[in-house]
């Protein structure tokens, strides 16, 4: 029987000794060895009593074994639920209870506290440690590596990923075989990916970027990955001559451009640098290109849709934009109040429709109905515009929009001007409560080097490009901006910290 993801990502490599995972210890795991490992895991989970459709949650460190659990779930028709390693036991308890997971795999060091957190559930708890030990591996050790894939349809669930939950409870995005497969197919095509590619993989695999973009694209093309536990500038630079591509978050690139070892010679074997999960500063684009001759390719995606747009592989990769919709993906800008489609150049909510768009939120039909229109367009909550050349620009999140004195203010516009100031490395603009205006603008900035920003002069400079009501009423210097594990600035934390500044 057909199993869309297994048939396209794994089956073509069965029996092949071609390299798949290059590890830091010098070992290389072939495609066939990886598929055999996944087969043992699939047999182990099946013999534990799991049946197609059951959810398998994991909260473990990045390892080949953790990735093989994903492959095993696809093979066995199970729904893969990766959890951020930073989640607390309280958060994990919610995910396990909400998903109804039948199996939960964690690290040995966290077993005791997590066992207490999930004591009111029926989930089976097993362990998997980064060095390749644990009770789950013990169960799988003597199992057959041969497993006949369970039949699945394109609309069957393959994964359940919970959103970050910065506003209210996290929502479980239901991703199907077709969602993930369509995205991998498109990205392999537009990024010219092939079996000759070697990806520097320093991303986590609990997130769509490291798992469903980096890994699925590599598997679909038949390439290999230098599989790093995490991003480390020294290791990335050491391995770069062995790679052809890298996918990262902006933090990767901001750290690399500061390193004197990053040169055109170091990157001479590379053909593609991709950035996503958070906006990349135009300054970083320029610095990276000046040092290496490579222009970073920025794209746009999210948990519910995987990738929506990409700057072109051939053609202008325009800083400050996320390029064009992927093949088969429709994108429009709509009015935040009426939902009417806006003309190019106007700011509104980004909506997308295509085979990449998720099936809905797990056990939240009302929330699904709120965010997925009857015609299939998903309301992303991101604010953006389409410029005269068709490039999509992201200007912020709808919830980050500031309404001051009845005027809509888009933080990204102000942040771009602040980031252009030589004394400022980066900024985050937020709205905070104000007794007269409802909200007012506060800029939180990180100073460039050891400089002390002259806020009066900065305000005068940006006032030449901004209406008076958009000007920050206060500028605050911080050592660094709060970010989540994927590098996104957590403006909700900044708003909470400064909510009484004008009261």
C-alpha cells in the first residue's frame, strides 16, 4: 500500500550504502543503515501496542536516533510530535494530555520530573539519550530492521506540531503527508537540490525548519547532512569546506559575519545559504555578501504551513523581502477588518492557500474555523505587502501592530530605520499602554559595539522619514533582545516588562 512520505523520502534509499548523516565523532551513517534503524524502531513501537494514528511525543537532544524515530513514525503510520527541549514539565504535561500521546520519549536526566508531570495520563514513558542509550533503544535492539510500511493517504496525519503559544494555550497544528511532501518537492526544485548536496545541519529537529525543511529536502534529493548537535561557530567554520549548503536562523549569520575566519575562500564550496524563522537584518545581508561573495536566500514559513515563499535561486535575492510564493501556493494581502483583498503596495494580513497548508488545529474546530476560511485560505496573522515587483515583504505580526490615537503603526517600519543607525545593532519596537493615546511606541535597542546611542540625534534622524505619531516616545538600551530557540524576538516579554512605563 502507498505511504506518501515513506515512498518518497525513505524507500528510494533502501539498500543503498550512500552517506546520509556525517557525525562529529567521525562516523557516517548510510541511508540504508538509517532506514534499518528506523525499521527496528517501528517494530518496537508496534510491539508496544501502538497503532496507526497514535501520537508519539519526544523531548530529547538532537541525535540520529531521534531523527530515526521520526522516520519510524512515518513508516508505522504514527503521528510524530516533537517537543522543544526548553519546555518545562508543566508545558509538557499540557502537550501530552492535549495530544493524547500513547508513547513519550525523554532523556534519562529528565525522566523523574517528567514522570511526575504526566502521572495523570496513560502515556508510556521511555528514555533516549544523546549518546545512544536509553530504555527505548533497549526495546528496539533485538527487533527486525525489516518493517512493511503502513498504508497512508495524503490527508492522513504525519505530524503534530504545537505553536509557541505566546498568546494563550499552544495550538497543535495537524500536518499531513501531502502537506510535508508537497513542500519538500517544491523546495528541492526551486533551490536546485540534488544528491550531490551536503547540508550543514545545525538546527534543532523539534521545529519545522530543521525537521521538515532541512531534513525532508535532503532526503527527497538523496543528499547528506553534516549533523551537528547545535550551532557552534567553530564547528560550523571547521566543517564548511565539506558542505555545499547551510540552512539557519539569523543568529547563525550574525555570529558568522563577526568571525574573521569567514571569507570567500572558506565558502568556496558552498552554493546556498538559507535563512528563515525570523527576519534577517539588511546589514547582515550586506556584510555576509561582502565577506563571502554569497547572498543569503531568505524565505518565509510557519508551523501551520511549512514554507510559503522564497527568494529566487536564480535572480535577485532582495534584502528585506521573502521573495515569491512557492509553486502551487497562492498568497494575498487582505484588510485586517473586512478580509477584502488589498492592492499591491498596501499593508494587510498575509493569507495563503495551497497543498502546504495544514489540516487544522488539533481538537480546536472553532479556532480552525477562525483562521482557515471556507475557501481554504489560511489567515497567517503576519502583516505584509507585495511590492511593485511581486516580492513579499513581512512588516510584523498582526498582534504586534500598535494602535496609537487611532492610527495603525507597523513596528517593522520603525525598526528598519533604527537598525540603519550606526550606533544601533538591532531593535524591537513595541506598543505599551498610554493614558491618552491607548498605546504608544517604545523602541528597545541593542547598542553597536561599545557605543552609547545619542537618542536625541537618532530621533531627529528618523523623524525625517516618519510621521510624528510613529516616533518612539522612549528608547531603551538592553544588552540583548529576548529570543526563543528559533531566534524570534519575544515581543510579548518586552511588552510585559514595559507595560507600566507611561502609567
